[in-house]
């Protein structure tokens, strides 16, 4: 009865829309037993799931924060929800030992080891789940989710490591190296490593460690060595970060010259080499989009425009 009142107040006669909180939201996926595993477990992404009941007051209060968190985490952590009041979802909520509403749970993927064979990889289990017990406020929630993103970016501690990496005896995968002004690896960069996992390896080297003599670079091909000798002149003391992709098999490299470090721009740059496994333009993304209604994708565009800098703090530059 109470639910009906809220719904009537919100959308007049369109009761159906009120079945779930986020049916109209382009950033949050309402899950069911049919979609839960595929969305939450069959990915290298971390997922925040809110288990809720529409009649619960705390859940209603949380919707604003959930929507902002989802915008903030877009492309970095998946955000989904389960309406535990729906008959078809009751078992799913029980399986996850949901006892109170809202329950915020973060699902963290197992570490994927590229050096293991396909069979061993298949033995990797489901994601580990963890109940979020922190404050139900935007920043702590987003920070917690971001801290649960698997990191596949390797820090190169010194120039010798870069030389080792770019020598032809190293593996044949493409290598992205961020020559960085800061030590912290941004969530956005980690998410790129997730999208191209197994296809492009991602690394970071501090600008200040780029200085090298010709001797130190002698293990490299002529092209790569000449490039680095020239590049370090400006980059070693630079206050900005630069992303470079190296193809050690053909001694090619390409510097990202874009000024914008948003995911779409970097996707355009990296996908010239090879398509990602997850994220923009993949089959999986199509599937995720298909779980959202048409009105949802329209909403998403509108949402994007309205996103303020303050709301985007998880999208720190690289
Ligand atoms: C994680 O990424 C690897 C490499 O792309 C892939 O083989 C694996 O299936 C992914 N894991 C899941 C659960 O999708
Ligand atoms: C490839 O480069 C990485 C990073 O420097 C290094 O740890 C690894 O030992 C190298 N592998 C080979 C086969 O040279």
C-alpha cells in the first residue's frame, strides 16, 4: 500500500515504472536471477550491487547517492541493483544473505593470471563479495568501490625495467606505458588495463625516472632507442603525463597526442591497434546496453551532460 502511494505521487498512473527504483536510470542495471551471473561474475570488472526493497525508507533516501555514485563510477566499476521485493528475486537475495535493506555489496573479481593455461584460468571462481559497511555518502562509497578494482598496471621502478620490457625477447603483447607525473595509478588507467586484459599490457614509469644514457638503452632496437633519447628531453622534466604504445614485435610506437584523457578518447587511440575485450564497442557492452531500455539510454545522454566536475572525482586524469 505504501509503495503504491509513493509511486502514484511520483509518476501518476504509470505504476509499472515503480516496480524497480532504477528502471529509468541509464547508469544502474536492475538485475534478476537471469542476468546476475553474467553481469556480475563474467567480467574482470568490480561491481557495486544494491539489494533493496522499494518500501524501505533508507533505500529511498539512498537513491540519490546511488545515481551519483553510478555516474561517477561509469566505466570504472559497474553499478547494479536487485529489487528483493520481487518474487523472482527473493532467492537471489537469500543466497547473498541479505538481511536488511539496503545492503550494499561489492563483488571483486579473482586475479587473472596471464601466465596460466586456459584450463587453470577456468578454475578461477566467482567474484568475492563484501558488504559495504562504511558511511552511506557519495565519496566514501565511491572511494571504497574504486579501491576494489583489480590492478593489472605494473609500475616500472627504473629505466632498466623499461628497457627489459621493450626488448624483443619480452612477450609479444602490445605494451602501453604511461610516462607519468605522479606515482598514483588512476582508476581510469586501471580500467583501461581491464578492458584490454591479455591484449595490451599496461605500465607506468615516473617522468623523473626516464632519464637514461645511450648506453643504458643499448638493449633496444634502433627505432625505440632513438625515440626514447629524443622523448626524454622533454618528458623527463614534464609536469604532464604521456601515454605511448609500443609494439615490440615490429618496433613501432605511437604517442597519444590527444588533450582529453576521457575513456572515449583513449579508446579511439588504443583501438587503432586492437579491440578491447570489455568496455566500449564490445559484445559484452552491447549485452549490458540491451539490459537497459531505450528510455534509459536517452536518460544516460542527458545525465552525461549534466555531470559536473565535482561529481566526476573518480575520473581523475591518467
Ligand atoms: C578476464 O580477462 C581474461 C583476458 O581477457 C579473460 O580470458 C577472462 O575470461 C576474463 N574473466 C572473466 C570472468 O570474464
Ligand atoms: C619483460 O619485462 C618485464 C618488465 O620489465 C620483466 O619483469 C620481465 O622479466 C620481462 N620478460 C622477459 C621475458 O624478458
